[in-house]
């Protein structure tokens, strides 16, 4: 994954991002103030959209965390006398559904991660037209570019372990059901 501030592996991102038919001299005011204002507005929009993707990712994580908590609570409740009346195939079916939703959760997190990585590449290119490079160079460098978990551990690295942990629990439960029948 490419984190904020990382250089694009696609060499022509800057070429694709900037409209070569529109240059600062196309804006009537001296010095291209309108052009700079337009770049700033587009930058603000891109940052806002990256924030919205992060918010959606957070809601997705909350949903799946709640769902898995409910599943584990139900499994605990069914481990008593009531659960013994549920056929093995029923327990296995529930386990496979839970396992599948963990895979879906993992893929959604990865998708959000990839989407935001692309957004931060574009934000980095937009910053090159602004007086400061707060996300693409300054902040990311201060965080050690995510290379050291003692300096900064990107949340997506942690997020990806959570569905894996639940999936492992479900696999153990399925194996137990298979062995004990």
C-alpha cells in the first residue's frame, strides 16, 4: 500500500491530474489569484473526500465489530443446554457465514485503504501547487513514513488484524464442531 506522502508508482499522475489546457495565465487577474484559489478549493474538496472515506471505513468497522460481538455472545448463549439441541450442520452453517463476513470485512478495509492511498497521492500532487506540503511531505516524514511502529503504526495495519482474529476464532470453533460432531 502507498501511504500519504509516498511517491506514485504511476509516473504520469501529475500529468493526468493537471489540465494542461488551463494554466494560471488563463485567469484574468495578475499572478493568477483565481487559479490559486481554484487549486485551493479543489485541494479542500479532495481532503474532505479522503476524510469521508475514513469516516465510512470507521462506520464499517463499527458495524462488523458489533456484528461479531453479537455472534460471539450468541455462541456463548448457545454453548449451554439450548445449544445442544442445534444440529451440527446448523452450527457449522452459522460458523461459515461468520467466517465469510470476516473475509468481506477484511476486503472492505483493504478497499478503503487503497482508495485513500490514491486520494492522498492526488492530494500530494495538489500540494505541489500550494505554498506548503503539510500531508504529503511534512506530516508523513514526521511520522517516519509508517516504517517504524514505535513512531507511528498506521491504523489500517491494526484494522486488518481484527477480522483475522475473529476469523481465527470461528475456524477454531468450526474445527471443534467437526471433531466433536
